[in-house]
C-alpha cells in the first residue's frame, strides 16, 4: 500500500476589519483559495492542488488556518495564497489576505511552530504594555503556552482506553 505524502501550510488571515475573522468559514476560505489557484495557475494548477486539498483547521478567533495539499503541489498552493484578496461569507465580502507562517510535513510540526510563534507575539505584546494589569495578564498567557498539558491529558485518556 502506498502512502500519499502531504504538506500542511499554516497561514493567518490578516484584515483591517475584525468582523472578517469572526465570519469566515472553512468552506468560503477553501473556495477563495481554489479561485486564487485557478487565476494564477489555471486549470492545471487547480487540478494538481485539488487532489487532496482541504482546510484542516480554522480558528476564527485568532485567524489561524491550516491547509493540507499533496507534497507535489504545495509550491503551487503557496504561490497562489498571496492572491487571495477577499473572503465571501454570508453574502458579504471582507477584504483580507493570507500570510503564510509555516509549511510542515505533519500537523504536529505546524502545532509546535504555532506555539513558538504565539509565544514570540506575546513577548512583543509584553514589551508594549502600558500598565501592570496588562503585563500580568500577558505573562499568565505566556506561561500557559505549552504542549505538556495536552500530552499528559491525552496520555491519561490512552491509559483509560487500554484498561477497558
């Protein structure tokens, strides 16, 4: 049996309108990306990228998006992402663009990168704090950025499943 290798592209939705992030849906984002691939690379590019293209994860609150595509065609996908100029949702168009943060071979590597990225963003916010209350809130958020809590919780669940 042959294993198909995929690439995961971690992006963030950047827009001036904060309502844009709250209203985006994975279906609308997938259509916008497919439309950009068609405009840039034509039918050939769309056919190459559509084989296993999916939106694996979308966090509307933070604007984080995880896209999956085949290993052979991830460069076509990455080159078309800057051409996504707006997202349509609920009969409204929101101007935005996708900023590519990381390309990884597994979801796990993208998750690790995202934790490091968020940690550096929080450190930047910490430097720009104006009062002590903001500083303490950001420090608390910074200390909670880790994978150890998730690993220990998933380890407990695995032990529970094995004993039943």
